[in-house]
């Protein structure tokens, strides 16, 4: 997988404070990752496991295909940074009282 650096000036254009941008992207990446885990576990639970033998482990081709499909997806932190640069993430500051 090739490394594609993201220009920091693009991030600073959308959010003036770079540290805030990193926190926003990290929170979005966690949310994306949690959604992916939930989707993966729900799809995995619908699959039927064949004959289970406690002494022998067998590969399930459906499970392997599902795992490979999820591995090929774009990583959560990359997706979050792209959303941040494209201004697709809505954020707000907490009200300090």
C-alpha cells in the first residue's frame, strides 16, 4: 500500500488550529473504526459455521473472504483526514460555563 502524505496547509485551511484538527480527525477515525467493527461482527454472526471440532481448526472460506474485504477497505484515519480536508466533518466547541 503506497503512502500518500497529506499537505498540512490543506488541513490548516479547513481548521486554523492544527492540534484541534488532529483531535477532530482522531475522534472521527474512532467512530469510523467502531462502525466497521460493528458491521463486521454483525456480518460474521450471520455466517454459519460448519461442523465444529474442538481438536481441529478449519478455515471458513466465507469468513476469510469477509475478512479480506474489510482489510481492503480504506483505513479509518485516512478516511477521517480526507473528510476533514473536504469539510465533510461537522464539529463544534463545548460551551464552557
